C-alpha cells in the first residue's frame, strides 16, 4: 500500500489498522456466507415423507435442540445426510433440519397407506365404536409405526378388521434408509481396471483336518449334567383393529382403546366379555319407540387370533319391554366379516320375509365355513353352510374368501308333534 506524503506517521499507522480490521471482517463474513451456502446446496440423496400428523425439524442433532419448522403428514422431504438413526432433511421451501428416521415414510409405504385406505373403503363395517380420549391411528399394527392421524376425544369410527400381532420392537429404519440413499461410488479408471486384472487370484483356503469332529469334542451337550436350554416364551400379543373414519381415513388402533357403541340395555349382557362386532337385524315398533334387534359377537378378555368365541341374537319383547335372547352359540372359533345376508322366503312361515346374517366359524374338522342364518320373530334357523378359506395376504383385505360354491343344506329336523301325528295315523 502506498501512503501519501502528507500523511504523518500516526495517521499512516491508524490508516493501516483500519484497513486491516476491514479486511478481517470481510474475510470472516465471506467465510460465513460460503459455509451457509454450502449447507443449503447439499445434494439430495433420497426422498422421504412425513409419517406423523405433525413433526418438528430440529436445528441440530441433540434432542433438546430448538425446532426450525413444522411439517405435516405426507409432506415430501429431501434427504441430504444420514447419521445412524438421525436424518437431515430439506423441505420444499429449502428449510433443513434433523429428525428421527423412524418418523419418516418411504414412497412404497405411502403407496401402501393409500392402498390401505382404498381397500378399507370396500370392507363391510363390523359396528361403530367410540373413543373416550384422543387416539392415534398407525400405518401398521405396531406400536412403533408412525401415527399419521388422530381421532379426537368422543370421535366415532367403524371397525373393519382385527389382528393380533406380537409386541416386538420395530426394526431400525435408519440402517435401511442409509443403504437406500447411499451415494454411488465413482467408476474406476481404465488404468485401475488393468492393474486389477493383472493381479493373481488368491489361493484356495486350506481344507479342515480329517478328524475335525473328534477335535471339537467334548461339547457342552456331551457332559452328563447338561440340560438343554428352555425355549424362550413367545412375545406378548397386542389386539389391533383396522378402523375407518367418516371422511374415509383408515388406519390401525389398539382394540382395547375402542368401545363398541352398543346400547346399554344390550351391553349389560356381555358377561365380562369384549364385544367385537354387532349389527342391527331388524326394527321393532313398541308404542312411540323404535327398538332394534341385534346380532353381536363377543370374545374373552384373553388375546387370541380369532375374532370371537360366541355370538348371540337379541330381540325386543313388546310384552316385557326388554331385550331377550333368541339364539346363542358359545365355544366357537369365529372370524370376520360378520355380515347381513339375503335369505329365501320360508314357505313354512306363510311366506313371511326373513332377515338374514352370516358368520365365519371353524368346524370340528378344522375347516372354515360360512354359516348363513335366517331370522324371523324369535326363530333363528340355519339355512346354508359354505366352505371358505382364510386370507392373510393384504392387511386391508377381507378375512376370508370363498373357495367352494357348493353349499350344504342342513337337514330338516322333524318336530315332536309331527312324529306323534305320524305314529297316530300309523304311517
């Protein structure tokens, strides 16, 4: 730097000091801007979607780090960095932050979630249920799966499918995510390929000795006081229900958090069992009141893979003004769906139309059958029994599919009055 002659020594030193300070400040600001620019221009190495209803992106890796922005379920995020189970993502607005990988969904999981909603829209309802407190809906029947929707307190849903799944820890998603979004390595040059081709192949490993089995003795199992370890107990099961809201949203919730919306004058006959499904199979006009006849299924409090172990038909008595049991069957192994069915007109009942319903029950031979019943007044009769097969492929699919169109008609039983009249007539 050239200093003019009219500057004195003191002024020249002050000028040099000011120029140096300005140079340091400009250098520091340029480095800072360059660092922030490089952070925002990190390349995207993958795509993920927000799993929970709402989620905060943290400024740093620490759990107590302040949030930078809030994202909602289904929002697309670009993955820019992965550190074990933590992922650095960028929103469509260019805001970056850190989040747990278990809270993210892949594109395949988002497609599965949409397909689940489509399949759930085609399934028959097994009855309405109420939640007494806010309840999270999960994408899978697993406690660790993302909860993408919340049912408000007092909300009503339709129960569709039941599933009992082991209560196990969800597999970490960060490792699979890091493998899926790993940056591909640069291709090798021609010189490196030629050098690798000129290398000799490695020698074959030596063979084990001929008496390797004898050398490995004695083992723990050869000892006289050896006791084989007991098999670990199976993990506990959780009961889950696939439910559908009024707006068509479908997801999995814990079954113990649902309360089937059966009238109290019917629910009092549950005998400590859990009501799993119920349907209205007709109306009764009693004065100025309209009462429903109900079909319900119940299950013991213990967890099981079946949906119910008993089903019952309740009818409203006009004379006693209360519900009475018209039909009950206990100690069965039943599965969803429980549906209303069309039945032919019973000629013996003077052409009176009947209400019909069907249940899936496992027979003594271990096979599943779809039993169709007709209902009129207090009389419930078995109409047909059709073989069906269990289907476990899709989480939103129906529980059973028919594999045989041949229905076996039940044999009609002769009443005691007809037998008496036949004997009296000498036939």
